[in-house]
């Protein structure tokens, strides 16, 4: 990731209370769906935020029906349930940054837009994931509402190259593929100052991630594709980036660090089921495991009783 200029992001929320001012914990509000597989969603957000040294506060928008192979369905929570979750946290804990994932309904988009508007000094990172598993009409309505209501509140929009291109430049007729700045210009028309475009094809087995605004490219990073197919990478990247912004790391530096973190999460990925691999967001916890393998093996040789079932 190279950077020549450090973009400015909104200042973190400041608390006027003596008690809040004395609290050293940096808290991040994650608004996302539950993912029972642990591949992404609010579970992935929490682990990534904690790995960056911040405290995750979570608002659940509903639950995906998902395994490591595919997403099957989604059950949204009512908008008042989402609103009350957020209000309870925001009235109690000073929030330094907000990460938005899958909201699942137009009503929840509206609630999220109201929340972010009320806390306009807090940076907002929104990750737009693929919704190919969803009904086509629901996707169109969701994206229309997202663009109209929520995008004007977003500081940084994160999404895959093809997805952002099709969404933000639907009427593009040029045979030349759009550049990240073309996408950033389209986002700027919706008052989004920065975009992080991921998965831009470069050459064989490599992709590029680019941080851009309508005016310039702030940095980029090129990564070799792993042979394994992953799910949950986008939530991991955007949540880690949000936590770094919450600790007042400049946007260019936060993006570079978050991409390095994601690369290591993927390198040590987990395959807990029969499907795709998920990022190991706690790879750093396992760093010393190899050193202890010999001792663990000798203890196991002593013969431990098997754990019984129910």
C-alpha cells in the first residue's frame, strides 16, 4: 500500500461527561446480520475489531441462514428492534466509529441512516457484500434505498470492483472498464468521500485493492490470490479498518494495515465445515502453537479419556 496524501476523516465523537472522558477503551459500533457459520456478519466483525485492540458493540439486524457453502435465506429483525439496540448502546458508550454490514430491509436501512445522521461526527465504514443469493427484486429495492438514504452518511464505502461498478455506474457505455477513480466519482455524487475498491483484476493470480476519492488515488495494494475459496473477507477487512479509524489512525495507514491483517487472516484460514475457508481473525493467537506441539503430543501419549456424548 503506497500513499502520498493522508485524507481527512470526520473527528471521533467527544463525550462531555467526566466518566466517559476517563474511559480509555475505544469502542466501535458494528451493525450487521448474524452469521451462524461464523464466516462473516456480526461474529466476524467482533473478532476483527477486537484483534485491532478495540471494543466491539454489536447491533444485530437479523439472521442469515448460512453455512460455509452458501447463503440460503435471511430473516430480518423489525426496525424498532434494531433502533432500540443502537440507542441503548449509543446512550451509554462513546462510539468512535461505525461499521455497517448487511441490513436486510429498507426499514433497517432507514433506521441506520437516522442513527448515522444523528452522529455525523463519527466516521462510518459501509461494506456492500454480494447478494446474489437473494431475490432480484429485493436486491433492487434494497440498493435503491441504500443509495438514497444511507450513502450520504457514509465516510468510506468498501466493496468488490464488479459489484460497485454495476451498482454505481449502471448506465456506463464505454468499452473501457472503469477505473477506481471512476467509481469514486460516482460515489462522490452520492456524497461518499472515499471508496475502497477490492478485487480489481491485474494479471494472473493477482488482484489489487485501491483507496480512492473523486480527486485522487490515495494508495493501493496488490495481492496474490489464494487457491482456496474464501468467504467473510469483506467483513473482516472493513471491520478491521473501522477499528483502526476509531483509534485515530489516518485513513491511508488504516487501509494499509487492515489489508495486511486480512492477508494474514486468509493465509492462516480455517475450514471448519465442508464448504469454503473462512479467515482466521485470531491468527496471532496461534503464533506460538508450533512451539508447544511436542509438549502437547507427549501429554496426549499418556492416554486421555475420550469426552463422552450426551
